[in-house]
C-alpha cells in the first residue's frame, strides 16, 4: 500500500502514460499534454483551493519519522489529492486510449484504497477526490474539444 501512495512512483506511471499517449493515441501529443495538465490542475485545485477552504484534519495515523514510527496528524485531508490526481488522469486516459480503461480504473481504486488503508484519509476524502479529479479531467477535455471546434471553422 505504501507503493500505491508513493508520489514519485505515480508520477513515473503518469510520465509513461503520457509517452504512451503521445506515441499511440489517435490524439497524439495533445492527449499527453492533457494528461499531465489534468494531474497538475487536480493537484493545484485540491491542495491550494479546497483543502484550505475545508480545513479538515487528517485522521491520526502512524507516520515514520526518522528511525521510529509514531502516532501523529499529517495535516489537512479533504479531499485526497492522490485520489483527485489519479481520477483526473484516468478521465483523460480513458478518453485518449479507451483500451487502457481497466488499468486506469484499477489504479484509481488501488491508490484511493491505499490512502484509507494507510490511515491518512477518511473514505469521504477519497470519494471527494475522485469526484473532483474526474470533474477537472472532464472540464479539460471539454475545453480541448471546444478549442478544436473553434479551430476547425
């Protein structure tokens, strides 16, 4: 579960997915850029806008600090930025390469469950992150489609 919540591992998966979309998607590099933009936008909105507005404290959990583990609060928890980021990326990934939908949905579920399992989020934090991320991904896709429609005319 620690690996499923590792930010660097998830960013590596996102980079590989963006490269895959750039090379294999019918939308090519536009899809790759939208994937990375969706992750950045979801993270920005969840961490800089929603978390400060809600100010819900994370559940008390065990955290590794140095060589010891101890109980502590890890900050604000609503919504889960990990859940928002993966849901936004999955939304774009499923649009750009529908065959990747099972992988994308499985990753979203595993990351969300890992956040609850590790005790850093309440289940409602994860669900809110999923909703926020999917909405941000959908808005970016709508804006991209609008841009293409204007450009074609």
